[in-house]
C-alpha cells in the first residue's frame, strides 16, 4: 500500500496536483534503465536530473559499506527518492515528479554504486553464491506556490540469487565496465544476467523501476496511466 503524506494537503497543494494530472510526468533520474522502462510502458514524460545528494539526505556521509539494522535499507532508499523528487518539483510547479532510488543489501551490508573496478570486484565477491535483496523506493512530488510536497511514496523489494563465481568471472565482468555505475555492481538487464541463478519478485524492480507499483501510486493520485503489461 502506498503511503500518503502524513499532513493534510492544503487547498493550494490539491489545486496544483489537479493541474499536474493532465501534464507529462517528470522523471527525476539520469538512469537510462529507468528512462527505458517508463518509455516502454507508454508514459509521456520528460527527464530532469535531480541535484540532491542521496547520501546527505539519508544521513549517510559516504558510499562505503554500511551495516544495517531492521528497515534501514528501506529508509535509506525512501529518503533518497524523497530528496530527489522534492528537488526537481521545486523547480517545476504544478508538475508530477517521479523519483526513485535503488539499494542492494547482502547480509547486513548495503551496497551502493562501486567506487571503481576494485570495489566492484569486492562487491561481486561478497554477492557470489548468496542471496541479496534489491529495494527500489519511489516518491512522487508536486509543487505549488507554497513549495514542493511528496504526495505518495512506496517501495518494493525483490530477492536475487547469485551463482557461485570464480575470480576469473568476476574480473571478466568488471573489465566490461558494466558494473561500475550500478548499485550492487551488477545489471540484471545486461551482461550481469549470466551471473544470476534466479530472481524472486519484480525483475523491473531489480533493474530500477517497479512499474506495477508505480502505476498504482499514480492511479492513487488520479493520474491516468497507459494500458500496458508490466513484468
């Protein structure tokens, strides 16, 4: 179930939301994977990249491995998605802004994007032969004369099982460059698929944008979504 903002929206906020429902979405992401997913789903949208810093928004100071407790990974992703959505909405009043953030967790370690090839190889060694959970958080914001507001936010988690990898397989994959800009240092939709033994849950969530959940969130706000079969 999507989570509406705790505070009651003002009349101005609701008026701004109503005006936004007839306009193209704004995707607050530089991710080509999210762009492709939203385009293939038939949505009318434009891209505006957020300048928000997810780590700062989530209370984390760097991209190093983070020990987790409880729902920390979900909070991390939701805080990052919320910050991105608010940042872009503030510059685009009366527009619906969709932002997402994806995190990978194995054991009690949160894996962000690797710092470089050596860090990517380390992450893949940690993932080898193990299950990891992939959480994507989504926030949808809209701004009026009083500023931006997140109207709905939610998240989805999938489980990915890695094959047992040899050092040569890890080195070969890292040398392709594919894992260097991916959370967890792998891409399910790319060459990284050969490293995966199985996926439980939404594959689009692992790639970066769970469309069934996003559709439900948009429909909750009254936005008419295109007819499409999501995976």
